[in-house]
């Protein structure tokens, strides 16, 4: 029997699902593309949040979630920048598909802000039980409420996470 490993990080459909989940939970200020991609990266790899810089209050909230450290998980992670760059094409394609399907507000996309359109919110509401998988709710809430506040300003998110795409 042949087995094939599946990696959520490299799955187009799961990435689109994660974007719908993130954007349906995001607060008042819509994220830009970089923040959406970084939030998705940590949504699918929450253990790697241990390697980021956070304010004391945000770190306390994160610690309370009891997310295992990377060396305490079954998966052996490559360095975050390498994995982030490997996910780049899948993330861009998933976002492109959501925009093309009208699930993201195109007017806001032109200003590098991402918010679900009415159709996107409707789909997210229809998928509610399948949109956020068991065990993801706490990390999703953390990313969209607490983590969303770190690293504001140009280059700030990169300074806090060390993540950047080659060529950006």
C-alpha cells in the first residue's frame, strides 16, 4: 500500500478555507496582503508563533493557549522563512481565486485591504461548522484579535516575525 502525505500548508483548498475563516473573524480594520499571508502562515503552523516577537500582553495571551513548541510536535518544521516562502505560490493562488470568485471586496483589494464581500460572508456563514476545524478556534481568535495588533507600520510585521517573501 502506498501512502501520500498531505500538508495543509501546500493545499490550495485548505488555504482558501483558512482565508475565509481569518477574514470572517477579522475586526474593523481589514488586513493588507502581507498581514493576511502571515496570519494564515501562523494559523496553519501555530507552533511557530513561539519563534516570533510579541508584546508582553500578547505573549501572555498566547502562552495561555498552551500551543506546543515546535520541538514538542510530531511534525519537524523547516525554518519559518523557508516554509513561508514555500507557501507563497499557494497563498497567492488561493487569494487570487477568492478575489476572482467575488468572495473578497474587489474595491478594497485595489487599496491592498482584504475583507469578505457580501457573497463571501454568506459562504462563510453557510460553512460555519466546517470553516473552523476543531481545535482551531482559539488560535484563530488569537490571530485576529491579539496578533493582529503587533508590528504595525512599514516593516513592523517583518521585524516581529522574521518573515518576508523573496523579492519583496
